[in-house]
């Protein structure tokens, strides 16, 4: 991976600068991905954080190059999702700044809309960083992720885009009435039958937890790679058969147990579980304590509250359909952002004083924008109806005036005749 990185960025950085920059990126990845708050991340990887201070102390001559932000790495720049053989030319490289990454991902998002249901996804800087991180995780063998964020943060949409960018297939379960553990096991059997043909991203959200037993099965997959007793003995030979030629070439034992273990190893490398969970309440804490594989065998990606630039970008996108003048639209957007940020600020004060949590999530913000747009649409319809009614009344009054004028002229003529 790093040989490809050296080849693709040699013209941009020297070997030493590249090594130090990659070291900083790996430190940010290893440490910052596991921190629970934005303040903690800034303490470690921020401009005045621990890692930055180490760079300034030991690599002062390369400080400007090494500390240049953002540090986005991946191998999706040369990816072509329409080509299943697109893995060969991929090289792990520095993706550049946010505009360069946004240009590539915007094209991939457009291509995604042709093959699937289009996603109204706003690619602000935080979203670009999360897509790059999710893509980086699932591109590693056995790479699994735990996405933690409130509803509406974009966890599922960004996972779909990252999966499409990685040229994988997305697998989810479809909850229906009476969906129980046997149905979930049947879906897992279908997943294992697909995974040898192509890498699969299994997106599992907290809304899919119809029974807590589902998480025990997920924990088994994360820790040992297989749910014990998932496949009956008579089905195992059919599962392993596509790998027989490969095992013979490598002169591996052909015992039944070894063959199935080899199948589990290969399936585990190509199966990428992405768990999308909300930190609201204590459910996630209890689940992670009961099923430690959710933490120990995944990389945690925290979705923190959207910053002001992200809120502004989302508001500008969704306000594009509202009929307002540009200057008025800008003022409304600023007001929407101000209201959401103030709710977040007062929610923290509320928790500090009353020891109770009030969650102001991105979904609340999107609902706020949609409600405003719906309110404007409803009021505009009311105004248009009033205008039509007023216009109809004016037409009637005008016609009555014309009729009155005609009658007055006729009456004048009649009066002259009566006088004569």
C-alpha cells in the first residue's frame, strides 16, 4: 500500500516528508478515531494538539508540509464502480484538499443515482471526511466499522456512497411483521453465499435490532467470523466447493474441517460489517458491554454535531426549491443555522443544570428546514387563493362599473325623451 503511495506522491512530497505525513495520518487514524468528543480530537490532532507539537519539535523543517490540512488518504480516486476489475490500478494516495475530493465524490454520487435511487446528499467537508474514513475501513480485509451518531447525521447514506466507491455490494435486512431470529439467520446464510463472489458491506442499524439476540449473532461474526451452527453439515460442501481449486493449487489439506475453516477465513476477509448506532440513551452502552465484539473488532467513527459551515451548506441546498429572493433566502438560511446552534447550546446548559438530556439532532434540523419550506408553500397557496378571489372581485366590480356607465348613458337618453 505504501509503495503505491510513494509512487503517486513522489512529485508532491519528498520521501521524508511523505513518511512523516503518513505517520501523522496514521496517528490521527489510530487515536482520533477512538475519541469520544470533538474537544478530545482537537487535543490530540488539532493545530495545537499533541501530534502537531511533536511534529514541530522533531521535524521543524517539514512542519508546513506535514501539518497541511486536510489529511485525507484513500484509493478511490481511480475507482470505476462500473468495472468489477477496477482494483488493479488502485493506489493508496493523498487525496488532496476538500474541493478535489468533493469533485470526485460528486461524480460518483451522480453515477450512483443512475444505478440506484438518487440520494439527496450534501457533500460538505465533514461528510467528505466521513466517506473517506468509511471507505478506508472497508477497503481493508476484515474491515468493519461502528458509526455512532444521532439520527439524520448521514451514516447510512455515506455508507452507501463509500460502498459504491469501493465497488462492493450493499446488503441489508428487510424487517417485516413477525421478523425473528430464524429469519435473520436465513438472511445471514444468503449473505455468506454472496460474499465469495464479491465483497459485501453489511449495513446494520439500531432500527434492525428487533431482538437483542441479533446482536449476539453479529458479535459472533465480528469475533470468530461465523455464527456457530448457521449452516447444516449437508450445505457446507456446497459452500466450500468454489474454493477447492484454489486450495489444491496451494496444496492445502482436504479434510472437511479444514476446508470449512478456510471458507470462513475467506468470507471473513470479504465481509465488512458497518453498524450504524445512535448514542441517545443508554442502549448503546449496554449493548457494547454485553457484546464486546462491537467495540474490539470494529473501528469507531463518531459523527459529531454538524459545524456551522455544514449547517449552512445543507440549508442552502434544501432552500433551493423555496421561492425567495436571494438576499431574503440568505437571511432565512442564517436564521435557520442560528436557531439550531442556539438549541444545541441551550441543550448543554439544560443538561448541566437539570441533569437531563435534550437531543438536537441533524434530523431535527432537516425537519426544521422542511417544515419551513412546507409552511411557505402552504402560505403561498393561501395568498394565491386570496389573490385569485380578490382578482375575481375586482373583475366583477369593473364589469359592474361598465354596466353602470352603460345604464347611465341609456338613462340620460331616456330622460331627454321624457323631457321632450
